[in-house]
C-alpha cells in the first residue's frame, strides 16, 4: 500500500503570503488580440461590397424595418385602447398605402401633362439657356482653339459615334415585374415586422448572457425607436410645410394649382436627402421657371423662392426644433450621402440620415464609444 504524499507544513505556506498575511494578487489577464488595420480595412471593404451586391435583398428589409420602426409607436397607442396588434398593424399599413395612393392620384395628371410638354417646352427654353451660358461657351471654345493651335492639332471637330441599344424596351419590360415584386416585398415585410417584430426582439434579448447586457440593449433599441420616430415625424411635418409654402408661392406667381402642388410635393420629398435633394430641386425649379415664364428675371423667381425657403428651414427651423441630439456634422453627412448614394442610389440618399442617427445613438450608449458619437456631431 503506497504511502500518502506528505502534507506541507504551515511554515512552507508562509513563503506564499505577503507581509500582511494575504495572498498576492493574481496576475492581470492577458490582453485580447486586436485585429490589424489592414484586416479592418479589408473587412470594411468586404461589408461594403456585400451591401452593394446584395442590395436587391438588403434594401427591402431595411425599408421594411424603417417603416415598421415609424409605425410601432402608433400601434402601441392603438394597443392602449385595446386594439389588437395585428389589427393595429393592418390599420397603420392600409392608412399609409391609402395616403400614398391619394397623393399619387392627385399628382399623376399634372405629372403626365408635364412629361408630355417637356420635349416641346425645352425647345423654348433653349434660347434662354443659350443667352445665359453663351459668354462662357465662347470663352471655352476660344481657349480650346488656342490650345489646339499651340499643339499643332486641327481645329476640326472629330467624328462622334453614337451607339444605341436595340434591347432597351426589353430591359424595361423585364425590370417592371422585379420592381413590383420589390414593392410588394416591402409592404409584406413591413406588416410582419409590425406584428412579429416585438416578439422577435424579446427572443433575441433572451439570448444575451447577462442582465446588464439585456438592459443596455433594451435602452438602445428604445432610444433608437423614439429618436427615429420623432425625427421622421418632425422632418415630415417640416418638409410638408416647406412644400405647401413653395406651392403657395408658385400659385401666387401664376402657376396652376395642381402643378404648384406637384412641385411642392417634389420639394418636400427631395428635402429628405440633405444637400443633394435641395440642389436637385433648385435645378428643377430653374428649368420649370424657364418653361413657365417668358422673361429672364421672372424665370429665376421659382428657384430663388425655393432657395430662400430651404435656407430658412435648414439653418433656423430644423436646428431649433430637433435640437442638439439630432445634430450631425455636415462633412460626415456629405460623406454618408456619397457612400449610401453610391451603394443604393436614391433609396440610399433617403436612408443615410436615419442610419447615421441610429449609429450615433448606439455609440452614445456604449461605454468607451462616446467619443465616436461626438465625432459625428
């Protein structure tokens, strides 16, 4: 029978204690490995390429989540008066579709009339535009002739080859069902996110390991929902007032009421994309002014009125109403518009600001990332 190992004496353990009789502190844990800068850049490029390549799948989901996020406060308000969530989601969705259909029904006639008149009216606009840019065109032509003469090149115009595609109608025909399917997917996903999104959120929170993480995640999701709903509602009201003011000004200038409402609606929609949308709106107002009026200075009035209204809204009204919590750096906003516009086109321009607001709210709530949130301001 083997002997038991000797038990160390108390004196042997004294060496492992410090002077106060306590055990020495345990060594600090090894730091977690950090990814290299090259790996982070490659991961960012991979995510960006994936978002671009899978936009037909990603965009309907993002739009549906965005619309459901806006509709959730209304649905909860209906639940307080004992309306079931399924019925509340159906009411909100049908109400939104009805409002969009009613607005489109009012504007489709002036829009169709304008599209029919554009080729004829542009012939009348050409002399006015020629008078504006003729000095610059002459100076540019003279500079090109001098440069060609100095370089020994001929001043004759090179032959231009124009290529046309015969399958353009076929592309339009095949793209139409896909667009209709995308719209139906957004509608259905919005409804299901409204009905089952809250349950999915609870099940996802149950996967988090600690109570603190669950509490932090709930706070982040609640703040994002409140902020996005408040932002979209406020911006919608402001843009609607901007569109109505522009419509009233155009009607005062002599533009027919339905056509004035068309341009006001266009200005309200374009104003959801900061900087880029108003720039496009000013160009469209210039063309509309040249078509609607014969003289030069009255032709510039619609664009001038639109610029004045947008300046008043963007520099005074919106910052006062939204306050500091929704403030974003103009440089960061321009970069986000460029990135999301390149990724997803016009939908990316409309989603750039809400996505930036979500990112800022998450960074402001997570400990250690508040500095990045201040960087976006």
